[in-house]
C-alpha cells in the first residue's frame, strides 16, 4: 500500500466546449462524454481531502458549460481546498465573476495565445469580439482580487508573440503568465506541423523570455529539451517520478497526467474503484506502468509524435517531460 499524499487534482468536469482549439488534448466539444453526477464529484473531493488534498484545478472542456460547476466549487471550498478555475472566459461577465468570488474561488486561469485577435483566433477559432470580451474578463478578475493567470500555448507560428503577451499581462495586472508547449496529442495530432522545434524554443527562452525574471510577473513555462547543465534524471515523466496529482475526466476515468489521458490509457474508473483504492494500490500502479511501457522511449516520456530526439545533440541537451513547469529562476545559474 502506498502512503504518499495526494495534494492536487486536475478535475475535468465536462468535455463540452464552445471552442474548437487547435491543440486540445481531449478533443473537447467534438464528442459526448458521460459526466459524473454532482454527488460523485463531491465524493471525489471528500476522498481526496482524506488523502491530503489541498488544491483543485477545475477544468474541462469549458467548465462553465456544466450547469452545476458552481456547486462543485462551493463543495470544494467547504472542504478548504484552494481552487483555480481553468477557462476560456468567453462565457463569463462581471456579474458571474463576482458570484464566483463570493463562493470563495481563489484563482482563475484564462487562455490567451496571442497579444492580438489575429493570433488568438488562429488557435481559438473565434473573432475580435470574443478576444476583447476575454480581455475584459481578465481585467475584471484582477479587479475582484482573484489570483489571475493567463495561459498561452506556444506554437511555431506564435512563439515570437509570447513577450508581447507577457507585456499585456503586466499591463492588466495579471499575476502569472503560464506558457505551455504544444504537444500534438488529441486534436493536436491534426496540427503536428505547428509544433515548435524544442531547441528553437529553448534558444528563444534564453534570448527573449529570461529578461522577464524581475519584471513583477511570475512566468512558468514548459520546454521538452534543456541544456545538460540544468538537467537531471528527475526531469523525466512527472507522473511516474513525482506522483503529486491525478487527472480525472468527466466519465470517471483516472490518469496520472493530461498526456496519458489524451492517449486514453486510464489507471481505473471511479465507478469501479474509489480515489483511495486507486491512489494507494501499489500493484495497480506497477501493472499500469508495465502495460503502457510501449508508449515510452527508454527513460523518456511517451512518443509525442512531434519530434525525433535522434536529430538533436543529446550530449548537450536532456529530455524533459513536456508538461513539467519551470520558473524562470530554474533556468538561471
């Protein structure tokens, strides 16, 4: 039996979505997925709390499309979780944001992949009006005192815009800019040519993004390759080496991370086992890692179909799990 704590959940409460984003790992909005009931969601929160749970990211799909999403937030706050809502923010307004603040929601993470509507809409498939509404909701979230974060997905066509998005965040008073590496899984498989070369991205970080280390905004980012002087063996698969969270999809399937969820390789389903039964069952986990070993390349994580490591000088670089988050201070010696 495993006795490690389970501090964090990524809780996908619906796969419904009003967007059709290029990169979506879950192909949200394109197919129906059964949803756990409100009572089942509440049980997850209680069981996880008993395992040391402290934080929940409520996400989707677009979580605000689930009619009882506020009740889920309220239930989590009753249990004293720190809760962040991950949203495209297009369906929010000042009144809804005030209501969420009154419920005790701690933070809100809003997706913005371009400093202007042209770049944003290339990813999010929307229009100028939607882009401006999203920016307005970011400003309102800041004014209401949420810990406000902007999430950006970096592609080969928008990587040069990342500093401008950081500048926009600074102008709006946003606390954090999270920059996520586009990994072609889920819907993203159909746009794999848009993945930015990892060395090109790393060089851009060094040249253009490190300058924000003392800017007053926290920047977190992903990079699947890093120079060997910053690398260590623990930077491989986050799910296998750290066991710090679970990804639970609307249908009750449980995964170690979003990437393995996109491959539809669940550990178990909550209609068959409880969170505790899953988290503490060493035999279940050992069998799981053995079963999915076909997706792995040696000590690397799953085959992302975005690039072939053999083309890089791996004496100079080390492979990093693409969903591992770095702070800028992690990249400075």
